[in-house]
C-alpha cells in the first residue's frame, strides 16, 4: 500500500469511527450484554480495519466494520461459554478431594495423555494448540507469532483438538 493510499485509508477509518462508533458500540452491547466487552471488541474491529490488506475489495466500509465486529462478538461469546463451562467443571472437580491419591493419579495420566497426543501432531498444530488453548492467546496473536493466517491457526487448533479428543475417547472405551 502506498503512503498516499495508506493516508486515505486511515482517514476513511477515522471518519468511520466518528460517524459510526456510537452505533457500533450499541450494536455490540446488545449482543455481548457488556459495555466494556463492546468497547474492546469495537477497538479490535477498528484495528483490523486499519490493518486489512484487501481494502480495495470492500464496497462498504461500514458494512464490513459491522461484519468484522459481529464476528468478533461471536468469538467473544464462544470463549465466554467455554470459560463458563470450564468453571462449572472446575467447581465440580473442587468438590472431589483434590489431595486424594486417586485424583492425583487421574490428573497425572490425563496430562501425560495430552502430551502424548500433542507429540503425535505436526509441530505447527501442536504449537497453535498450546498457544491458544493452554496459554489462552487469541487467534490473531497466535497467527502473528507463528507467521500464519488466522484461518490456518484455527485449522491447526481444530485439528489438534479433534486429535486430543480422539485420544481421550480411546482411553475411555473399555
């Protein structure tokens, strides 16, 4: 992108922010039921708009902004759901005596099983899985770190999750 094109693009995004930010925040707040989450998602959407490569392919910046923000909101809701489900499982696990030898043995075996499953995967799939699922990094951060597209990171994480799930299911079948 040339300096002139970049300058025009930045000014287009600035204008879009001035004209649409209130509407975007309201749109996101309705979906996320949280003003702070709406503001964070909006900020990420504007950042994505500023760094997008295919500007000339977009007919309507406003429509594209709302589409990007809507997709980010869906991702946020999915993460929220997973964390909520994890918290429920964790609280159920806390009711079990965590210091019992049986509990410790099961936990050690589960960790070892995940490690074995990850070693069976291609390196990129394992790395993407660890960064996203275990370290909690978002897809864009993993993509930048691994120098891959977000789509490829999502593919690698999904592949790794399916593989680990299959290995866990194998252990549970008598």
